[in-house]
């Protein structure tokens, strides 16, 4: 597997890495400010929508009897899924010593943390009485009331909060040496102060490096099972119920594969513009995209297999309710959502079998967005289609999208984008340390510009 | 409450002194009452008394007996009042008419009482500065002075226009009319006056006969919607169902061009061309006579009948009606072989301008089949006064400007009389129009003076119904607004005008009624003196003759009867209507009746039992007809003729005749309050031609053709059902009974043996059902093995059984639940989004394949209180849990609103509070103080009326016993006209519900699929099918 520093004759050296990455932290351009402004206005839309909902009740959202969960839980699962591949790329691939991860993992990790921050909002937004959200926590209280540990929603609370804690810690630890680099070259007083505090007194001493690497390995090991567990637990929100279309044993692996699929797509979606904007072409190279393309092909196949399995088990079970549900998905009122999902997740990625497309950046950018749309619709299908056609035909119903649903959905993208935008400007979005690990150290003869 | 000191509460829950428990209970309920916003204006002076009235303890219910006046059936009611306010209307068990049940309309009378748009004080017509019509408040004295003054000028005639009046009020008005030289005019579009005329011709007795639906082995109904609106639907539904649930149910045939609720319950539904039923009726008479029936009939008459019917063969009837000969032969055969049968006629499909012939023919069928004295009784028929011709006389007088004072009470001809009669235009020509309406309806809107009368729940009155039943109407609370009893007002006007009669002690109508009863009480041979009888009447709500009078009647068939039954081609006014115009078929439904119920949000939001449409009017069209016009489901339809225009959305259904367009009456009000206005565009009555039936008593509904065009409005049809079919999911199950085996049983009158205890069959429980029941009981070894430890219910295990054979789909239970549990009404927009709040719904499924016999199922669905409830484990905060009495409890305060429980509920019976719902004052006065109002963001659902269970347990504990079977009656169970629902303790082997649950017909919905172990059992519906009729 090719990676940065392979002998291609390009002049990637420590200085280039430093310069390229640190250049990202230079004072914001108007384009960056425009981007931040755009994100903030989307956040404002979301905030107004949520306020309206809190004031006027859940009537503002499009939910109904029988579709009591809708766009919010779709968004929740979507963002948790996005959060997934960050940890996969940073922790799992780290353990497997897959070197192609190096230039992309920081961004993937940032994406993870911010996606969890986004996802975590939705269970709150979705609560009928959000002001009592803390009742979901097992906190000691005089009434000796405990949450119901049998409820998958409670497992969710634990799974997501654990994931947020671990991935944030992992993320911050990885950042420390790089922040120190930024600190050393920071010019403004504010940045100097910011980096001095956040680099936690990193001096690059041997003992610090020793502790750092073992801590990193330890957290990578700790985070790895979470890659599987979080989305498995999220899938149990559905699989533990008895709703036809939800109650399926295939859900945990199906959800995990889907999450990786969507996460990798999101990394591509984010990486391409950032690479372009900050001129990271030397560090993030076609080989990396090729590797991610292959990951997309694999996970796309797994997801497609899971879809087919769902239909097969519905047919094989001879359960009339399941059968009807899986007839309804491709041919019912919401069939368009199913076919969007099927095209985006199963058909479109097949193009990657054509090798040149694996490194075709414009194509990959479009494909990654298509996949993101497809994965959003996957959750939409699972949640809404199943609820729309349950056991009692009298109570079959439809969803009514409202402006609040849309406002909060775009608000979530704004919220996520806001964090990403701020992050790339203030912290090294590409790991300086790790890229340097695989570069030849700067030696005298290297000055001549000839690598090994 | 001093003005109603005569009334005696039947049940006063007052103990001897206040115990600690009682004190806390009172404290709790009064606090709750405060919390739900009981901030009335008038009642405030009741409670500050230092020594409280004996009958009023804060927070403790007092029940008053009275009589329902919503339709003319006269069902007994018991009104629950708390803190001086009526909060619930229930059927009175002791009344022989309804025997405890009460229809949706009757229960919703509370919302008419508390209608926020009721007239609040006397009003006078005037104009504002811009010349717009307005009503300005005046004092009672001013109002009386005006009326007196107008009566003083006797150059022209005075008229008293009322709805169907009964008992003492009728007497009072007659006296008043005599003293003032007024002419009485009675008009009520909902009263089947033609039937009274037909009875006069055939039985020699004017009035509406009594029918015994439980005794008939075969029922043939020509359009009579006796389970929903016809004459006395609660009574008929009960007696129909009492027979239906036996092992030998009656074979029931309904002939009508549009599927009604009654038709949906029929074994054989025959879709005949509009107005063609007379052919079928006569052909049946002929066929039966040929088969030797009617031997007991006077030979002369028999000969005449043979003569009249000899030319009408069954084949011809088949051609004329469009009903297949095979089915007509089936009906003929069934009638011929049945020991007892019953033929009834009524409803829109018989309401042609010459409908008398059909009603007479139906009566003659009963005569030929020797049903009179068996299933039809004419000894104590109900008198009917309504007369369209008298109303037309009034209009003529008005047009000639010959009317002086027109007093209007209890009728709304400006809405219910077709506008082609020009009543609306002519009424203003009277010198003074005085309305006594309590609501600002279309007729009151035309009045010069409005003296608002009390609502019937605030009034005095009495009703003489069928069968020597005399019942009393008494006030259950002090008037909500500054209104007066209509009877009192008449007496006041009489006294102030110096008339000798009518008069009563103190000028009170109450005393007038008492005097009236004093004159008549001897006919009720009850023993004792009058005062004790009167007292008992007030307590019980009436005097009920111990048994129905069912002696055989001598039949005196008048010669005119023979003339009446000659074949008359139905004629439809078709002026200005194109050739492809359809026959307009306006029909009554329990939702709005003749329009009087349109101001009640409960009923507006009640899904129509057949179409499941809420908050709207609609036009039922056959898909073929619709295709011809180019209409799809929900499209706007403009229905037009020279008389008027109505714009409604189309509802396509296979179960209307291709030649008709069926539209419910009652919507399209231009006045009558905020809930009635703007629902349905246009009043269907206004499309009718100005025709009066040949008997002069009614305005025929089936008399007009209309043009049906695509409309250009954009209506929104809100249908609450997600699917018309149950997709073979076996939710509502029906047992198909082979009619051939029943036929023999009927012929021998075997059904008497079939009457089981409580109406359930005598079948020994078959193994399947018994095992099925004990599935939840881990102490039993039988039944499928359960993997987990099962729930234990040491003391009580509450459960319900619903007999689908007895359930007619009338939706009374839905309204009862809504009233009992403070369930909000959400309006059309939210209904469209699937956000209606009803805890109990009646699911309607139509499951026959095209060409097969119609198969409609009604399935009441509420929380099943599963013992393996899917909703319970998924709640993250334990807001819903299973209690030790088998209830699936819901804690509103703990709910955070994840709504997972609703997603996981297989029965979809949980409702979510999408917003903070509101009741416009004084509708909020109706709220039950025993039930919490739920705030925004929490889940709610049927509780099995847990507050009633707690109440019964408290009472039982005080008396040191267990709760008795039948002591707890959830609102739905209490209200059911047919007693289809049974509630009780499943742990008690003797309880009705346990026995019903163990019946061979019992099953639990979805249990065999997902092992939810519901506490609600359903007993399969029954339909009789005749595979081979001869």
C-alpha cells in the first residue's frame, strides 16, 4: 500500500509537512469567514425551529400517529453513523498499522467528535418534554427513581455518552504534539495562549513521547470495541422492538457496516474541499482516495447484502406483517425513498469497480455526497416505512414533513459544519506527528533534495 | 341550586360524617377541580355556604335521572354532576327503552349544554351603524313586554312553531294556543311520520308501532336504519343484538341503495335502485301468498292482496330493483320458512314523495307473515305530530302577511326545510318572530326577539314514549347562562297577558307537569299516593310499566291501504337537471343527525362509522359513476340543481347504487356556532324540491335529481382509517354460519333455548379457547409453554371481553370515553395529520372480494392491557408499567415523551399530546375532575377507567369486601347500547368477563403472533350465509 513518503521522488519532507499544515492555521480568509457565516446561519435556523417546538409542543414537527419517530431519529442515526468511521480510521487502522490512514485520520477523528455532538442533540430535540431529559440518567435522587435498564433507549444514552467521552479523549491526546508545533510557530498572542494551554505543556521530551505513544495505543485499543458497540446499541433501538421491519437480528452488523460506509463517504466529502482549500495535495494523495474507495466498495457490498437479507428473511419467515412491510418499502407510498436509498448505496458505488474512478476526485466527491444522501434515506426507510405499516391496518399512516423538521435537519449540518470550520482554522487538521513518522528524518544529505 | 330543590338525587355518595379518607378524597378532587380550571361565573355562590346543602358535597358526584331529548326515542339518562355541574350523561339502566346504553348523540348533549356559542341572555334584533344585522342584549322584562304587546294585536293569526313535542309541554302549548288563538305547527325532519300514517291504514291505530327485533328469526328492513338513527336506535340495537349473540341469530336482510351502519350489520345487503323497493315488497307479498302464507288474514283482504300483487313477479322485482333473482328468492324463502319474522321500512330510501305505499306494503307483509302481536305491536303506539303541510300553511300565511306573532321553539326549519319552500324569506314577513332557541341557529338568526330557553339538561319536562313508559326531564344543574325554562316562559307570558290557561302554581312549569301527572297517574297502577309516586318518578326518572304490552292486536285494514299499495313509479324532480343527473340521497347519521348535532366537537370529530370521515360532509359515489364524471377519491364535487348547490369532496365506495349520490345531512350550517359553521360547504336540504309527501306529513328526502360536476374547490377529505381491508390479519374475525342449518332451527322456534345467561351462547367452551385464556396464567399446565416467568395478579386481574356479534359500530363508546377521560378534540387539521386523541376507536374493515357478499367488521380498539406489553420494557423512565391488577399503567408525570411506547405498541392505541390542548369556556366545565388533564409532550391511552376501579375498590374496602362483578363499569362498557362490552375481574371464575373470555368464540388479537397476552378478548362476529337457498 502506497503512502506518503513512498519513493516517488516528491519532495515531502518535515519542512513541507510543517509548512503545509501550519499554513492552514493562518488568519482566516474571507472565504473561511463566509463558510463560518453560512454554517452559523444554518445553526440559527435550527435554533429557531427547536425554540418553536419547545414553545408550541411536538405539533411543530411532522410526527404523527403512528409515525412517532421521524426525521429526528433519522438524523440521530445518520450522525451517529457518520461518527463511526472516524474511530475506525483512527483507532482500528492504527492498530492494524494501515499507513494510508495517516493524512486523513485527524480529520476523521474531528468528524467523529463533532458528529457525535450533533447526533447527541437529536434525542433531546426529539423528547416531548426535553426539560426532563435528565430523567434518563441514573442519578441518585430522593424519590429513588431509576431509569428502566431494560429500555434500549437507556442503553443508547450510555453508548453514545461513552463513545463521546472516549472519542473526544482519543482525539485530544492525538492532538497534543501537533498543538505544540503550532504553539511554537504561533505569532498572535491569542493563538499562543490557546496553544500553550491546549498543548498541556508538551515539550517533546523522550519520556513524554514514550508516555504519549503508549497512551495512544491504549486509547486506540479502548476505542476499537466502541466502533462495534455504539452502532450495535443504536441498532437495538429498533431491533429490540417488535415493529415489523425493525425486529431483525441482522441489525447490529448491518448498522455497523452502514455506519462505516457513510462515515468514509463523509470523510471524502470533507477531505476534498479541505484539501483543495488548504492545498494539501502533497499530503493527501490519490493513493489515499483509492484506499477509501476500496473501503466504500467493501462496505457498500455489505450494506447491499444486508438489504437483500432483510427481504429474504421477510419472505422466508412467512410472517404476514414482515412480508407486507417489505412489499411496502419498494412499492408503497414511500417507494421513492427506498429507490433513492437503493440507487445511492448499492448501484452508484459499483462505478468504483472501474479503477480510474477510484482516484477521480470530482467523481469521488459526487459519489460521496450521493452515498451520504443514500445513507440518510436508509435510516429514513427503516424508521418511517416500518412505522407507517405496522400490525393494525386501521392505524397505517403517513408522515407530514414540517418546516421544523427541515429546519432542524439543515441546522444539524450547520452545527456540524460550524465545528469543522472552526476546527480546521484553529487546530492542525492533518496530523503533523504521524506523517513525520513515516518520512525520512531530516539529515544533512537530505538538504540536497534527494531522498532515498 | 335552590331553584331545583324538588329534585332528588338517586345516588348520593355521602357517608355518615367525614372520615379521613373521605376528607382527603374531597380535598384531592376539589384541588383537581381547581386545577382543571373550574372558574365559573354562576356557581361561585354555591359553595361559600357555611352549612352545605345536603345533596352537594364538594368533589362528590350526585346523579340525577332525566330523559334524553336529542331525538324522539326518549331514552332514560342519568346525569353525573360534580360541584353543581353536569359532567357526564349516561344511559339509565332502569329505563326500559335504552336499558343503560346511550347513543353518541345523547351523550354529546353535554357539549350542547356547554356550547360556548349558546345564547347567553335575551336578545333583540337590530342593526349596527353600518346597517349590519346584530343582536343586542335586552332585559327579560323588555322581552316579555314586546311579546305581550304583539299578542295584544289580534288582527292577524299567531303561530306556535315547534319541533316534535311530547307530554306536558304538548299540553301546555295546546292550552296556550287555544287561549291566544294561535295555530300550532310542528315540524321535525327526523321523525318518521309516514310510518304513523301507514300504521293508521293497516292497523287502524295512528302512531309508530313498537318492534321486537329480538323475537324475529328473519328481519327484512327496507332502508330502516334502526341501529343508528331510526325511531329508537338504542332500544332496537339492544334487542337486535340480544338475539344476534345467541346460538341462533336472526337472518337479517337490509335493502337500501346506500350502505348504512345498519346495512353493514346485515347478513344480506341488497343494493336496490332508489325508489324501487315497492316492487320487491309487493312481489314478496305475492310470493308468500302463493306459498300459502297469510291464512289468518281476512279472506276478503287476502283476495284483494292476491289481486293487487298477481302481476308483480319476483323476476320483475329483480329487474326493477337491480337485485339478482337468486337473492330475492333467498329473501322470499327465508321469510316463508321463518316462524317469526319482522319487516320494517324507513329511512331515506323509502322517503319518496309517494312512500306510503311501501310502508303499507311492509305492514301488510307483517300481516301476511302473522307478525303482528309477535314482533310488531300497535297497542301503545307513539303519537307523531309533525306535519309538513301545517308548516307550508304557515309559510303561505307568512307570504300573505297574515302572520302576527310566530313563536319558534325546538326546531330549525331555516336549516332542515329545503330553501325551495322559501321559509327563510317569508318568515321575516311576520309581525314579530320570537325564538326560544338556546342556540343561535339559522332560524333564531331570523327572529326579532330571542328569549333563550334552558338546555334540556337545565329544564323541566316529561316524555311519553312507547309501551306506557312515562319519563321525566328534570334540571341537573342551574342554568349555565341567563336563560329560562321554555315552559316557565310560556306560563309567564300567559300570566302577564292575563290568560286563564295555561297556568300553574307559582307560574312554574314544574308544577304544571306535576298537575298534569296528577290527572294521569292512575293509569300506572303503582299503588300508594301521588306524592310518593311523584317523588319516586323524580328519583328514578320515570314510571315504567313492568312489562311490555304484547297482546295480539286486531287488525283493521282500511280500504285506502289497498289503494296505497298500487305500484307507483318513483318520481324525482329533475327540472334543470341534465339527463345523466343522479338521484340525490341525503341521509341521517349519528354524527350530525338532522343538523342539530353539528355544534358538538365530539361528534364532528367522531369518524363516521361507514366512511371513517371526520369534520366534514362528503358525497358517496359509486366508482363507475365517479369515473363517468371524472372524479377521484377526495376530488371536489359540485352538486347543483335549480334549488341550490353543495360543494363537497367525493368519497368513492362500491356500496352505493350507481344511480345515486349520497350526502349526509346536517353539515353546511351558516349559523349555529363555531363548530358547526364552515363544516361542509352547503346544506344538502337546500337541494331538495319543494315537495310534500302525498300524506302531507313529511318532506320527502328522496325526491330530487341533481347535476354532479367536478368542483373547483380544493377540499380535504380526512379519513381516519389507514386501510379499508384488514389484509387477512384476522384482527376482526367473523364466524360464517351456514344459514341452511339455521333455517330449520328458526322454523321450530329453537332460538328460545339459545338465550344464554347474559346473552352468551350455551356452548361449552371448547378446548382451544379455554387454553387460550389460561396462557397468561402460569399456574395452569395447559396452553403453550412460556419461556419466562409470567405475571402474577394476586387479587384482581382486570379484563374485558367484546362481543363483535353484538357490536354494531354505533360509536357510543367512543364518545363515552371522550367524555369520561377529558380527551381533547383536535380539529380537522390535526386529524388529517393523524393526531386525533381518541383512546378508543372503532375500526371498520370491509373484507369481501368483489362479487362476494358484503362483509363489514367493526372492531372497537382500545389499550389491550397486555400482560406482555411491548410498550413497557421500552420506556426508559418507567412511565408505563404493569401493575399487580393486570393494568398497563401510565404515569403522565414521569413521561418524558420519547414516544417509543407508541412505536412498539402493536395495537397502536397510544396517543401523544402534540400540544397543550384547550377547551373554550364553558366547554371546559364538562371536564371530569377525577381524571387528570394531560400536558403537552406526554403519552396517554386507555386506562380501563382506572379512577372508577379505584373508586370501587375504596368502596369495597370500606365495606370489607371485594369488588363485585359488574361494580366497575368503564365508560365504554357502561354506554354500550348492546352491552357488547363486558368488564371485570378475570381472576373471579364466576365473573361475566371470565366466562365470556372462555367462550368458544373468544380470541385475542395478534396474541398468537407476538404473544402479547392482551387482557381484552374479542368474541367473533357472526354472519349468516346462505350458500344454497332452496
